[in-house]
């Protein structure tokens, strides 16, 4: 895939926003002691979209990613792009 420099920057920004959204969802899940994806999504969806400027798909996937790590019993301290 040929990516222009501008597209590369945009992709990196999106990855960073997504990682930050995952970190916010993780913080919420730990604070509220919830691990189910719908519980995480209910508490964070709107805030993730507004704060990070993400589309609906990315906001939902951030919640799913956090919940999947809890389900797999992975110890995650933070997400990075």
C-alpha cells in the first residue's frame, strides 16, 4: 500500500487517539470494577467520541479491546499506538 506523508500522519494520529481512548476505557473499567464490554461501553462511549474525536466504530472497538483483555486475563497497564 502506498501511503503519502499526509496520510501517514493522519493514520498515526488516529492510532494515538485510539490508544488514548483505550486507556480511558481501561481507567473507567478499573475504577468502576466492570469487565463486560457493554458495561464499559455504556459508561464511556459518548465521552470517548467527544474527548478523542473518534468515530462510533473506534469508540466501540476501544471498549471491546479493553473487555477482551479482561476476558483473556491479560494484565494491561496501558495501551500505546
